[in-house]
C-alpha cells in the first residue's frame, strides 16, 4: 500500500504555468505506468497556457471556480466537477474566482512531459 499526503509534497511550476505536486507517478513511486495523479493550483487571475497532451486527462476540481477550454469549447467549472479531456485535445483552464483554483489531474497513461506540447 502506498499512502502519500499531497500537502507535504514539494511544488514546481509546470510548463503550462500551474503549480503542481506529483501525488502518484511511476517515475517517483514505482507504480504502474498506466496512470498518474497530480494536484495543481492556479492563483486568482492565473491561467494555464494552451497545450495538448498525448494522453487522456481527467481534471477534478477541489476548490475554486475555473473556465475550462477544450478544443475551442468553453465551460465554467467549480469544485466537485470533473472534466474529461481526450488525448490530442488543445486545452487550458483559467481561475475566474477570488480564491485559489485547486484541482486533481489524472493522466492515462501516466503524465510524460515529452508528450505535453504547447498549442
């Protein structure tokens, strides 16, 4: 059993601009390469840069309000909602609320920066 506390993990600024904590990743934890889990944060007024992943991503919002754009379609999202982003889709999210936008990112297969491309 692997148990990790995402509040105790170090953060880094990802290529898309958000702060990320890799919660479960095969590179760090020796887990299966089929999936990874990260926790991301955007401050008020911040947004990720448009990018395209070669893997499926599911974003689950923990706190805050955002505006998600996937392949030109825009949707306002909030805590408790999930967004499925198909592989190859151009995507970005903006924090449209007064507080941090905090969300989980599940990637299948596991996130690989070499398969994350600017759009």
